């Protein structure tokens, strides 16, 4: 209803007509809070959104709130339906099960039938996530004062940090040798190979941050989409979502079971990297994932995506919310497994105008940024339309990526100097001569004007035709010139 009204130009103000009061006797509620905090509860059933609010309220009065939330991470959480699940997720609590129908009898019966399986699965995931600490507040961690993370926090650095998107890829012979032995999707699911590929690239290039080797799209498989990386065609979705009625076919991502290989890649890469090297996790942003899911692959004008967006605001909102919840789960799992920073890639969002971006995309990005593990730097990177930069800064991501279609100085002014920026060398410059490469790097560093918070990067990924020596030269020149 709200989406339908907003689609017709209304501004909807929600006014609650009543509020639930706490029960007269809070003793049983406090007893349950203590039991969950002490890891004495295997399965918790929530039958209303208000129950979790009251549980946290009572726990806070007894100074148990943080322990309760930590305990719920180890408890199988069953929710009666979407409204309750939304409240739980807004509080950062993972929902492990919803019943087939939102009724008490179905909730109790199905939780009982599946409790052993659900509890075992939760235990496996928690064991997998018990890798190295990546708590951003850990000032003693060897990576905390790295050039990259200091720039994310807009702290001064002696030299400008640099890393490059797609820094492990087909332009490197080492990568091509690995890739010749397997398909791309199989490579993404081999955590040891993913770590090897990235660590090799980091060592060869001398960059100041690593990013996990993966892809934007494997998250689509457990959500019910048939993904293939076809040779010469790129990613193809064989069962795309083509109508509002098909949105419900997209499954809710409630666990990391089918994506455990990504969690393991983060953990393996973190273990294999030098201890002071920050590791970046990543995901596709909801508009870009939705575009792939609807178009079935890349597109020139995203007409099918926009047709659904314009024709049915309710279906579009449901689709974006489902992707947003999946992305939050996915990125937080990467942080818990050992990533110090996460990047949201919005590769296709440049096809939108500013008003459509603010209306159909921005609220979902704000929700994602708000729900990422507290203190974790989030880089939001969208390409193709510099007119969106001011609106992109409204995502509240602390770092905004800027591509080469605008000068770094003008782009940073649009973003706001209260944010860090990343960018923004045209990847094609690496295909030219060394003199021009140096000239362009000097121009960008001059436009940054020594302001804290600049992370040097390309305006998009390294191209396949790029000579490796040119990529190495970018890192060397950025370090050398910024130190002058």
C-alpha cells in the first residue's frame, strides 16, 4: 500500500494508533534474556515484532543487551512472518526460518521438525565465521593503522594508498594459468585458489589493500536464479525475473550455507595475506543485482528493468528489499570472517537519472549501509553518471568511488569533503605510454590537493589488455609522487 501511494506521488506518514506496553511481570522475559545470553537456548521463536523489542528493552535494564544480541547470533531464530522478520533484521538479528504459513501452529510444528537441522547448520556457520578478528575498533590490530584504513577514516597519510579494481585478473599470466584449469564459477568456489590468485597479485603489484577474489553474481544462485558464466558472453541468467508476479520466485537468503565458499575465501585470504594488509570484501548493490536478475545478463538500456521499476512500485520495492537483506547478511558474514572493509559495486546504476535514483534506489542503499557491522568502512562505487555523486553521498557510506568521467576535485566537491573518495584514473590510460600515465597520475593527485581521505584507484577494473608493468608502474608512481 505504501509503495503504491508513493508511486503516485504521495508522501506517506506512518502514525501508530497504539503502542504495546511491557507486561506487568517482566521476570519470565528477563529469565529468557539471561538464558539466551548464556547460550542455554538452542531455538527461539518470535511471534510478533514487539516481542523482540520488549526482550531487548528488558535486557537493557539489566545491562544484558549486548550479551543477548551476541547470544542470538548462536541461537536458531524462527520468525512467524515477514513483519517480525523485518524487525529482527533491522536489529541485526539473522532469521533462520519462517514457516510455510504465518500462523502459530505452522511455526511451532515446522520449528520442531527442523530444529535439529537448523541448529546444526547454525553451528557450522558460526564455526566458519570464527576466523581472525576484524573488529574495526581494534586499534591494536596490525592492519588498523594501514595507509588504506587511515584514508578510509580521513586521517592524514604520508603517501596516498592505492589498490586497483580487478587487480587479480586476466591481464596477469599467473591468473590465466589458474583459469585455464577450471571454469570461472568453479574458481570462485575454490577458496584456496581464490586466495592464491589474490595474494599473488598483491605481492606482484605492491598495492596497499587486497580485495577478495570472487564475483558479484554467485549470491544469485541460492536465491533461485540459474547462473552461468558462458564463454565469450559473460554471465547469463537462464530464468530471469520478467514480471511483477515473478518477484516472489526470488528466494529469501536467510543463511550463508550455499555461500560458505565466499566466507571461506575471506578467511583463507586473511590468513594468507601479510597481517598488516587490509582485506576488502564486496557485494553487488541491489540495483545492479536486480538488473542482472531481470535482464538475464548485461544490457544496453536496461529497458526491462526500468519497465518493472516504473510499472509496479510494490514489486520493485519487494525485489530491492529482498536483495538488500541478502547483501547485509552476505557482507556482515565477510566482515565476521576477516574483512576490514566492504565495497558495494553498483555497476549499472549510471543508467538512472538523479530523481529515479533517489526514489527507487537510495533508500535501500541507506538501509544496507546502516546495517553493516558498526565501524566497518563501506565504499560505495557506482559508475557512468557523475550527476549521481551528490545523491550517492546520501547513502552515508564513508567512502564514495568516483569514476574517470569527472575530475577528482569536482567529484569530491559533489560528494562532500566530509567523505573519503576513491578513484579515478581511466583504465585505458594504462594502455598508453609511461609519460602519459605519469602525467595523468600527477593530475589526479594534484586535484586531490593533499586532502586526507583519498584512496587512489582506477575509475573501473583493470582491462584484460593491460601490460602488467603498467599496473605496477601505477602503484610505484602514486607512492613516489604523493611522497614528494
